[in-house]
C-alpha cells in the first residue's frame, strides 16, 4: 500500500501542469497554498514541517454503531495506527435529493471530531454510493 501511495505521489509530482488536458490550467491552477501544512518530498509525507509515516486503517462509521466508534478507534490506536480512512457514501448522508441525515450513526462531523480528538489523521474517501 505504501508503495502504491508513493508511486501515485511521484506520478502526481512528475506530471506538468496541464498534463491531462489544456483545461487543467484553468481548473487547477498551480498553487503552493497547502505546502506549509502538507507536502511530499519523494521520501515521505511532511505534515506541519515534520516527517510523518502514515499507518492507516479503515473504520467505516456508517457500518459501526455510534456507541462503538471510540472503542474501535482505541483498538486502532493500540495497534499503532495514526490515521483512519473512511468511506463517505453521500447517498447515506443524503438518501433523497435535498433530504440530509447527519444524526446518530450518520453524524459524520461527530465521527471526524472524535478521530481528531484521539490524535488521528483522516483520509476521506468520498463517493456517491
């Protein structure tokens, strides 16, 4: 997994601006805005100026009762993980167009606040389903 992330990051770094079409320059203008917080230098990730090895595990908040989130995260912490990745199925948050549900197990904000309060980084895998 780490090799795949490294290869993807190297490919991203090596791609010139507009490499995927002329519209890229307008859609994704070059910027250094995130570099002070997050960067990759070919050797690893740098977060807030400190080299960080990301050890990530998955916990899908929508598949675990809210009362068990903290105990599951504690198990991940004890196993040595420093990052939690989770899917965000937008159809779970918005089951019908214009009808949103962020209560109970659907409370993405509460899950992310808990993840942050326990010292984890988060990788959000956002998708429609």
